[in-house]
């Protein structure tokens, strides 16, 4: 598999996103306010750069509003995922959120001209089986269908809608302009929401503030500039499925920094998951009849 610039950007984005659940699980700030500062600090850093370097090109009203809509969708995704992670286990929240490739595939099939290829569906099934193996089959029997469960599922749906909408927008405007508009919309939306719900904007420890800045720089700017660039040049279905690999990297980081155990079953599940992702990058269409003949 040739490592083109979009694929390298996607790998970089996945690595940066994988840190996020670890930072949220520290619970140094409330989930909703954490989402706000992730967007606010990111746009505070990005806006001066795009204005001074003249990389911001105001698009037409239609695409400006669509980029703003993407910002609201993504902000909602991060907010409900943060709450889900803090109110349940990071495993449950990550697993259910990562069902987004299924929603992206269905959405692409229904609404986009570019339909998911056969390899996508095969890769999706293999990757989801790998994720189930990674987490453990017993986990599904013990799922708690509470608010945290619903928020995690909602997060995956919101992210899939975001990815499908942003794919069309990024074919018309550049990544930096898109990110700037969407981050401004995210910050305003989450700021109003936090104020309405009486979320605390101050009073955090020095470590808490540092983690908030880290989320903005690594998990937002670096990650989503990379992912947006990849989305611009690759199929949305392929990007969404590739993001499943963050579960594997997050598990390794949790083992290193949160002392969570990694079992042989988790290793096997991770290998199956990554193999499923690799299938989607296989250029020749896989014909199931030939495999079983």
C-alpha cells in the first residue's frame, strides 16, 4: 500500500485523536466545558495564523453556512462523547462511538453519488468483529442502556453526519478556511450551551488547564487538520473506517499511562480490526464467491 500524502495525514490524525480518551478520562474538567475549551483554544490559535498568512478565503454564503453546520455537528459529537466517557467506561463509549463507519456507509449509500465499494462492507464486518473481540463478547451482554449508552451511540451518528457533509464542502473550499469557520461555530455554540447549563468556565487546576490546551493543539488542530485533508482526498467511508484503529492505539496508551491491562484477546482483536481496515484499501474488488469456491 503506497503511503500517499492523504494516507500519511490520516495516520497522523489517528495518532493525535487516540490521546483524547486518555485526557478526558482524567476528569480534570467537566465533559461539556472540556469540549468548549477544546474548540475555543483551537480557534484562538488558528485564527491569527490564517488571517496573517492570508490563507482564509471567505466562501459563498451557502458553503459558509454548511461549514458552520459542520462545526455544530462536530461540537455536539465531542460534547456527548465526553459526557459518555466520564459517565461510563472509556471502552463502552469508544466502542459505540466507533460504530460511525456503519452510519457513514448507510448515509453514503442513500445520499451520495459515490457508493461504498464491496471491499468497504467486507472490511466493516471484519473490523467490527475485531472490535468485538478486542472488547470481549461478555461486554455486550452486560451493556447498560442508560444515558451514557445513548450518548455514545448519538456521538457516532453525529460524527458520521459530520463526515458526510464535510466531504462535500471540502471539495469546494480549502481545509484551513473550513476549519476556521467550523471552529468559530463550535466555540459559539458550545459557549452558549455551557452558559445556559451553568457549567464552570474557571476554577480548574494548572494541570486541568494544561490538558485543555493539549486537547486543543493535539486532539483538535493537529488531528482534524490532518483528517480534514485526508477526507478531502479520500473516500469518506474509507476515512471513517480507518479511524477505528484509534481504539487499538488508545488501548496501548491506557496500558502505558492508566495501567489498564492488555490481554492476548485484545491483541488478537486489534490485529483483526486493522486487517479489516486494510481490506478497504485493497484496490481490486474482492468477490465473495471466489473466496468460498
